[in-house]
C-alpha cells in the first residue's frame, strides 16, 4: 500500500521499519508550501545524487530516499553490491561493508 504523508510522518515510519511505501503528500517542510524558489533552481541548477546502499537497505532506507527528497533532484543513481530488478540499483559486484566503500566508488 502507498501511504501519502508529511515529511515528519515519513521519517517516523522509516525509523519504525514500516513496510509501507511512503510518498510525501503535503510537502510543507521548511518552505511552508512555497516551492517557487525550488522550481526555479531546478531549471537552472542540475543536481546528480549518487546513493551508496546495500541489498538489505533497499526496502527500508533507499526507498524512502527515492520517494521523498530524491524527487527534487534531476538524477539519482543508487549503487549496491548487486543489481535489483524491482529497485533501480546498479550492482557493482563489490562485497558489502565499510571496508569496500572506496572500491564501490572507484568501480
């Protein structure tokens, strides 16, 4: 089920490890429902975000990123140790763990 919610509720649900897909319905955080500056900046500034994740974090953490603030970016790329047919992840065939973050970035 897709649950539309506010930023605060989305973060609370993510922290509780909810299985619900979260999207922001009422994007009123910080800018008080005035996104005119954000829309103008999106036309002038391109933002590419590179997200390092892991297979076990796709459903709980990466999906929250994808369904919330990633929508404000021009391009978001998720990298993991393996491909995932259900989530737009580029598999790098590098073992998981902090010891391998440099290798993931260089690949």
